C-alpha cells in the first residue's frame, strides 16, 4: 500500500470514532486479556509508599487499535514529535513510522494496516498528532491512540501542509 | 569487679562444667554475631547460657510482642543495639487496622532504665511518635544509629529533635514511612559542630530541605559514606554535593530531570567521574534518558542499582546496563518490558537479585509490563540469580520450569501474577506445576510467594519438597484446607505463614497446633476460619497469642483476620478495641 493512496481514499461516510481501541481482530496471542477487575483491598501487594510515589508521574496511555494491551509514555522525556514517534516505533516493534510529505503515517509490517497517530486533548476532542507546537501538545495531550487510517477520516481538519505539492 | 562478683553469684559453676573461666568464654563469644549461633550457644549448658547473655550486645526481635522489655532486660544486661519488628507484613497493604499497636514508647522507657548506653535502634513496622523520638534524643547520650523502615506516627518535628540532640549520631536512615512531612527544616537542626554522620537517608521524604544546610553538613562529615537525598534536590545541587563527598559508597540522587546547560552537564559528568567508590545507586526520580549517561563513569563498580522509581524504557535501560558489568542487584519498573530484561540477561552475568515492580498495578485498563519471556531471558543470562520479586500479568508453567532449571539456587522466589486466580495463559491450566518445579529444583528455597490459579496440588508439592522454606505467602489459592495442612505438616523450618483469601477453615487452622510454637507467626485473612476455631486454638495453646480483627458488618461467627504468634510475654495489653485477644 503506497502512501499516495492515502490522499485518494474514497469518500465514505464520515465516521468519527471516539471509542476505546480493540475494535479490530485480537492479535495472535491465544489468551484474551482478563476483564477489568474490581479493586481488591491490598492487592496486588504493593506498598502504599510506592503506590503514592508512582501516582505523581505524568504520563499518558498509548493504545493501538486492535492490540489488547496499552502502554504508557512519559511525554516530558521527549523534546519533539520525531523523538516520540521513534519511541513508539521501538515500543511497538511491528510498526514502521515514516514521514511522507510532512504527514506522519505508521504502518504495521505484519498485517499491512496503516495507523494514524491521534490524541485526546484536554477538551476531550480527538486530534491528529503533529498539528500544534510540541510543547503545546505535551500540555494538552491526555492520551494517545494509533488509530486505523480508515477510521481517521473526519478528525479535526488539519491545516494544509506547507510542503504538499499538487493535490 | 562488682560486675564479676555479681556474675559469679548468679551462676554457681562446678569445676568440671566449663574449661574456661567465664570471662574468657565471654570474650570468645563476643565474636559471635549471628543471633542464630548465639541461640545455639545459649542452649549448651547453664554456664554457656550465662556467658552468652552477658556478652551479647545486639538483639534482634522479629515480633515485638513475642517478648516484653522487662524479660529482655533481665536476660541481656549489656545490650547496645536493638532491632525490632512490629506489625504483621500485610499492614504494608492496608490490611491491618489503624492503631493496631507496636508502639515503641514502652520499650524506650525500659531501655532508658536498663540500657542507658544504647547506641543503635532499628525499627520496622513500628509506631513511633514525635514524643518517642524526643524521649530517645534526650535519654541516650551515646546514641548513634536510628533506622526507621515502614514506620508511622511521627513527623519531621521528631526528626528535628534527633538532629538537635544526638551528638554522636552516625546513622539516620528514614525509609518509606508514614511521615507527616511538615517541613524540611529538621535537617538544619544538626549543629555546626556535628561531624560524625556516616549514613544519611531521607530519600522518601517530600519536604524541601535547606540546601545550604545540607551542603555544609555533607562537607563537614568527612566519614559520610551513604547519602540518599529526596526529590527536592536538583541535578545542579547534586553535582555540588558530589563534589563535597567523592568518597560516597552509596548514593541516592534526587530528581534527575532538569534542563542543564552544556557546562552543567559536563560538571555533573565530572562529579560522577570522581566518585570511584559508588557501589549502590538509587533515587533517579523522573530520570530521562537524556541525562542517564552522566552516570556511566560511576557504574564500573556498581553492585546495586535501584531504578524502581524511574519509568525507564527497555532501550534506555540497555544502554545503561552496558556500563554495569558487575551488577549483583537490580530493581526496575516493568516499563522496561521484556526487551529491557533481555538486556539484563545480556549485560549482567553476575546478577543475583532482580526485582521488577509494576508501574501501574491498579489501573483499570491493561497496561503491558513484563511477561514470562523477560523472566526467562534473565534466567538464561544470569545463572547466579537467587532472589527474585516479579510482578507480571501473564505466566506459564513451562517458563517457570525453564527458569528454575537455569537458576536452581533460588533462595527467595516471589512471583506475583497480578490478576488473582489467573491460569497459565497458554494452556489455561493451574500454575501448580510452576511452583512444583520451584520447590523440587530449588532445594535452598527460604522464601516463596505464590500466585495465579492454584489447586491443593501446589501445597502438596510445597509440603513435600520445600524443606528449607521459612516464609510462605499465599493469596487466592487452593481448593480446600488440605492445602494448608500439607504445608503445616511438611515444612520443618517454616517460621512465617501469611494467607489471604483462601478456602482454608478451622480444621486447617487447628492442624498446625504444635507447629505454631516453632513459628514466629501465622496470618490468615478472608479465609473460612471461625471465632470458635480461634477460641479452640487459644484454649489448647496457652503460649500463643491468638488475635482476631473484626471488620465492621461482618458475621459475628467469622474470624475475618487472624494473627497468631508465639510469645513469652502473655497476651498484650495495648490492643485497640478492634483487636480481640482470645
């Protein structure tokens, strides 16, 4: 699937999906992730001091559509979008991230699915990653979601890229 | 002279009973430090018992209610150092009611009378008030070492009293306590004339301390070997401290994130470069990959690295571990994932201890963390591994079998599969065979924590094979009380048994009647034990204290939480209303 196709995706019903990831087929691991458990007192056995110490870390969840597990990143340790995307590439090693025409696209090497990095901002809106200056993004980002390209149509419209050629 | 004649009066010795005069025997026994050895010595004969008790200077009391201060002082007249542990371990996880007890004050009053030359006090899970700290500071002129781990009840005011009055203090170690952190001014209370400090650990306290006071303190304490600062200390400040104390052997950094200029970065790197003696490193709060390289020059001799408060990714951990070939102990967060653990296996062949803590244990959604693969990778690379604490969300029987095959010398195996009752995720079978493999292969096993879906078979294995097991922790496991009976019947060296949320009832509880006198303690909560069962136990075993903690609104006949321990001090008199002594 070449990058050019992205700009020529057929007009389909605009679908703004705000649901949690996991709509797609579950990945290869046989067991399903356990259902969200009710909080049991004193379990897992982690000391209060440690519990409280970890709470103060500011980091955001990263979800990939179709993957059963989330990860977390501390946005404050990166200083640019490129660094963040490199880290995501390392974390989700089946994905390759590349820039094309200043639009960041992410592709899963195994199943050929294309993903678009999106984030939920302070107002609860889902935006495309990369539109605002980095520091502003760090301030306002509450969680990240690598959304399947097909579902990303209709997200907050992006400002036209300076480097876009024709089209 | 008076002491000698007093001794002779107390122990009339016949000529044949000992080859050595008492004084010589005492001198020889003074070299014995292990309290287990000393216990053995004291059992040989009356003369040896007396020589031992006169020569003992350090006493370790694993359960503060097993003995009273009066009994202690009667037996050991010359104590200089006391280690005391109080509350049951599950109090760390909020399972023990407030005001449960374990207050140090009565001990201090007795010590002021009997051991005015007391030098060291190490407390774990005790309640310590400011008043007690002030009392300590005022009554013990020779006081040198104060270590408080997981204690509660005091504030920084109490610490101020210690800093102000303890002129001979060499060690102040405050770890993970419920401290009311009113202000950091306690640190400024060390007088300018005070220079004896060797160990200072205030890493787990939050209030900002006066940096100038800290810097001056570090400068004038030339014997300072251990310095662990709190989050309020910045990288720039750390650099200054390191310059003052290049002789440090253990360092706990403060917050490891700050925007540094190139010059500051170089200075920091240089400071670490001058610290050639550091073998323990911790702190590293909010450390970003960007600044970890400044540590590299100091890592050559590192044996213990505590990254358990640093949300590090696997790749960054790998880059750091390349520089730590001598590492023996490593604590990390599961943010490093299996990739990070593969690096551990690759770069740390001398590793003996690994602890992997969960960054997000209570999150509703599922966060990745480490899996069985990471643990297996470590076991292939680190054949000397003997201590592990591993929090994960999935495990298999096969993986554990491989792990113990690679590392048969485990002494401490603490595996926590975080979802209660979760089976082997590949086969959907219980995790019985995993722990079976552990106890069969690891003959030196002293401590075991089990988790996952477990049937009685696990406990049959434990009872049959774990002959050196001393501590066992069980949660959400077993089919019937038979499991507990197997353990009580089979593990000759068992000292501590803690059980929660298991279907073990009165029959299981009572099967251990004689056993409990050879153990330090038993904890059972949310099991099927009744008040009647507990009363029976209390009646039959007068040298045990059987305490029940009732929960609000529970059935009158149920014994929600039971704590049983042996004691020579009789039932305790300081129990709160929620704790019933039967």
